[in-house]
């Protein structure tokens, strides 16, 4: 069982987007792809299974030793940087453990088919069906569900294919996880859509704002700065300026810039965070802003 202590603990295990980026330039923030651990209300929840899930799995195995684990993995979407670490997730190979994987429709086929596909020969030596762990893959149909005492919600994001963000409501506070999203309003303006179309685009962003409203923690795709975004319109990733504005309008308490671009070294990410803080301060906002880094823990309340 997970810890039953009150509150909610969040730990970042992978904060990078697109592809792992190990090396001297990413030591401070980390080079593993998307994976965030949430411990709350007796549950172990894992947001995405990028390469960061490998060190998480090793840490869990060391912590629990011979005790069985009950783990829930929430998959935002099935692009490689969000599932590529699962074949290396140690707890999934222990039959004493229960690993429940939840997500929405995968690429071209169901979630189970997509996850199994990346483990087929010639890509990987062990098939998903050969993993000895008690693994349950469930394709969600509703946007609200529960994991034990944790109430959860999902919302579809503006990203190629089918992608969702998650909101977890715990006894310690709420966590919004939006790993891949391009604000509709900015994309519409950049494409020069009609006035009616632009209005519709901003209305879609308003729905996202309501989804993340008053979150204690918002972890969100902030891959590009202003200059970079113009060359990546329609790629499905966020501009840090838009992310700050969305967080302020939604009255979020703590914003974590996430899904760092593989071309951004530590200094670049730090500059983006500093720029985001200046933007918030210029609007008179008390929003707390940090760039997500591997190994960092956040405790709520």
C-alpha cells in the first residue's frame, strides 16, 4: 500500500518533451521524458510513462522491497515520449504488484494495442503479454472517474492525435497535468483565421481555463518561447507567454513549466522561467512559477 499520511506529494521523474536528452547541458533540470508521481489518499498515481518511469520504478522497488504495490498509471496520450519508458518499469515485472493503466483511445487502435505495439519484435525482446506483473489496461470512456479516494477528471487537449490532460482532486489539494497542449487562441491568431473563428478559438481556451481553475499545482506544456513559437504553429505545444496568461486567468497557485524542448539546455530553461516570472509580475500577479526539474518534490497543502 502507498503511504496513508495526509496531504499530497508530487515528484517529478521526467520533465522533457519529444526525446530524452542526457548530457552535461541538462543536468539541472533533467533529460528524461514525461513522468510525474503523485502520492495521495493511499494511492500511487503516475502521470505518463516516459523514460522517467524507469528510475521511478527502481525507487519504488527499493522502497517497498517484498511488499506488494498497487499502482495506477494515467496516460495522457500514446506518443513515444509518454509511453517509451513503460517496458523498463520494474514493478510491472513483479507478479505481486497490481499495475492499472488508464487512458483514452490510442493511436489508430485501443490503448492496449498501442502499448503492446512498442514491445513487439523487432522493437523489444519481451512482449507485453509476457510481463509477469498483474497488469490491467483500461480505456476510459468518461471524463470523470475515481482512483480510490482520489477524484479525477480529464479534458481533451489541442495536440495532434488524441491527447488529454488530467486533474486530480486529493485531500491535500488539486493537481492539473497538461503535458501537451497548444492554446487555440494563439494558434488561430497565428493562422490568420476569421474574426468568428478567432472568437471560437478563444472560447475553447476558456474551457481549458475552467478545467484548471484554482488548481494548487499546474504542470503544463511550455515548450517554446515567443520567438520559437512562430516557427512551430500547429505542432501542438505551448508558448510560455500564453501559459502564464492562462494560469493567471485561472487563478492557479503554483505553475510548473513542463515538457522542456530537447534543444533547450539548463540555462535556456532558467531564462524561460525568469521571463515567465517577469510577465506574471507585470500583471500584478502573485502566481508562483518554476520550471519543473527531475527529483523535485512538492508537498500539499
